[in-house]
C-alpha cells in the first residue's frame, strides 16, 4: 500500500547538541521516512506479522498495535489480510501521531476497521484481545516497568492469542556488538544518512532507547507467563519474536 508523501528525515542535519529523542510534531512530519530508512527489513517484519496473524486469528479478533505511531503497520495489515475479518486498534499517547494515522486511514477508506485511541499503552486494559503488536516500542519503556507491562498484556490476551514483539537488540559479546552496530550504521549510510546525522541521533537516543539482548527479551516473556516463544526474524542487532498464550 503506497504511503502518502512523508517529508525527508533531516532532523539531525545540524551541529547543535541534540536533545533527548521525543515523538514531537517535528518527528511526526518525517516519521514514515525515518522508519523506512532506519529499521532494516521494516516492511518484511510487517509481512511476516501478517502471516502469523493469518495462521492464528479468527473472524472479529482484535489486533492491537501498541505505539502505533502514524498507523503504517495497521494499514499494511489491512491490505495483506483483506479477508480475515479482523478489527484493528492503534494505541499511542501522541495526539500528533494519531492525527496523521487517522488521516491516512480515511485516505484509504479503512476507518471502519481501524480504530485509533490516545492512551498511555502501559495503562491499557483490553481483555480477550487476539494479538498485541509491540513494534520497536518496548525499548522506549523504562526497563523496570517492562515486566509489569507485559504481564498485563499477557493477562489481556485470549487463550491462544499472540504477542508480537520487534526490537533493536544488543549482543552480550562486546566485539560482536560493536561489529553489529557498525554494520547497522553502514545500512543507514547506504540510505542517505550522513555521519553527523548518525552520531547525533545515536546521542539523542542514548538515554531513551534501552535495548535488551535476544535472550533477555525471551526471558522476560517467559517470566510473565508465555511458554511458547520463538524468534521469527533477526538481522544483526534487530529481532522480532512471537509469543503465544497457552490455550
């Protein structure tokens, strides 16, 4: 599904010292371009998510995207799953993100099957949800709060429901971690980011985005109750997991 034109991400083309990264209106204007140029295989993870939903969801199941931003994931899922009869819900605490998401859903006439809610995702309560999506969102939640948050999501899933989690990760091996980061920076260079932009964004995210390793993410999912957990995608320091609530 083609996206409405997004402004090119030039937020860090400056010599000034960056502030901590926040999802401001300036970020919203360039967010879709930022995702496409900053997250390896971003669209493939969405396509893989659609395959998992197709295999596990039934008619009228609710799929809830937590930290839905401008609605790109949900819009793509409606295209990929036209006959699944799912109900999609996007939740975000940014009114600017949701305003753009609603405009995009109206543009593609999807407002009847996608609902957007402005709310703190850590306070959300939606019992009997078919699937929760956490795409590059958990990493922005303080580590001490993650277990309680995921425990509430586990409780709200229906039996057999899915939690799909995509995250930036770290390697416990220091050498590999450095090499993975350099490979990722090369990925960004190939997509037009300068050394200055890469360095400034990394500095802005340093105290905001706190990644776990793959094993730490899996252990966290196990602690909150999931017994069936698998990594369905990995690219160096990015990974996506599916966790199934027992039936």
